[in-house]
C-alpha cells in the first residue's frame, strides 16, 4: 500500500510504501525501520496527525491510524508471527517495543 501522511514538523505531504495485513475492515502493519532503533518517519507523522489516506489495489481509503494495545496487539502480533516465524528474534534487536499500527476506516 501507499500511505499518505502529513509531516509532523514540515506540514508537507509525505508518502511511504508499506506491506500490510487485513483484519476485518482494518489493515495493520508494524512500525519498523529495518529493525533499527529509530521509529520510521511515517509512524512519527501518524502520531502527530493520525488521519491519512491509503492507496490500495482497489482504490483509496481514508483512515485513522493508532497503535494496537492489550489483547488486540497480542492477537495482531500473533498473526504477524504466522507470516514471519522469526518475528520475536528480529524485534529483540530493538530496545523499544515495535508498535503494531492499525489503520481504521474513517468517514463511514
């Protein structure tokens, strides 16, 4: 997917290309920067301005982004582990928790 955000400092339009997983009407991904320490800029932008748009194969979606918490985070992390069995080992390279970012439909 192509994610369109607003820069948290610049106010400029920003675009990032991300992989995602579907979860009912929502989509989700991991806020990772090649498993390096820094948070990805797109996630920092979404924390400042959570309303964004996604370009998908079937069209554009208006979304609101948020970090998954609690049982939802555990469930989505487990879904990612099914796709990548080494997920915990990769995530352990970081000192911070890797956020699971949920994209919820907006305006419906």
